[in-house]
C-alpha cells in the first residue's frame, strides 16, 4: 500500500533511553498536573474537579510512559543478548537467544 505524502512509517524507536526514565516521566506528568490545577484556579474553575482531573491524567499518562519505557528496555535487552549470543558463535543456551538456561528462572534447574 503506498504511503501518503508527509507520513512516515513507524519503525524501531532508536531514541536513547534516559538514565532515569520512570522518575523523569513521573516528574513531568506531576508538573503538568500542577499546571492544570493552577490554571483552573486562576481562571475561576472548580479546583476540586481540576485536582481530580490532574490525578487521573497523572496516573494514565505515567502508566502509559512506564509501559512504553519497559517495552523499549526489554527490546534493547533482548537485542543485546542476541548480539552477544551471535558474537559467541551461536545461541549457547540450547537455542535460547537471551542466554536463559532451562529451569525455574532463578538460576537453578528443575527439581524432580
């Protein structure tokens, strides 16, 4: 399907991940919530309603950002593990690209 002029296709997100992505996102959205309450108060709006709206905005926006960062960090970690496995000359872990051994996830094998 041809792309429309001026539209770009979304590809992998190559932007760097900040040093503290979760904290930064929470601070930005908390600041926006405070601005929302201040603007509502200064313009004669209902402050209680603005506080509730700011809290709802904060929770939804922060959760969305955290979900996105978690997805990007997981993809980066998987790509790094796959690259390390490729450099080592194969998967090296029974076909698992991330180097995880068979077991219960805490480094121990299954017990019978």
